[in-house]
């Protein structure tokens, strides 16, 4: 009976050590998951900022292009008027 109790106590102690190891590993993995979530959040914010900047650059380029075209059309019209006046 004593041998059985000693063996049961050893098994119980081993189970407690395994549980403790699992808890430590779980805690470490939760930390890694939280780090990855933070990195994901930072990347998402960076991508949103990059998209917003790309949209602004595109809008400004379209506005500049429209201004350039207007100026060119005005100059072309002026050149035609001068040519017709001659």
C-alpha cells in the first residue's frame, strides 16, 4: 500500500510539474499573440495612412493635370486668335 501511495504521489507531482510547464508555455504564447496583434494593428494603420497619402497624391495630380490642360487650351486659343488676326 505504501508503494502504491508513493507511486501515486510521484505521478501527482509529475502532473503538477507538467501543468506548471504548460501554464508557462501558454503565458509565453499569449505574449507572442499579443505582440503579433500589436504588429498587425501597426501595419494596418501604416497601410491606411499610405492609402490615404496615395489618394491625396492622385487627387493633386489630377487637379494639376486639369490646370495644365486649361492653361494649354487658353494659350492655344490665344495663339489661334493671334494667327487669325494676322
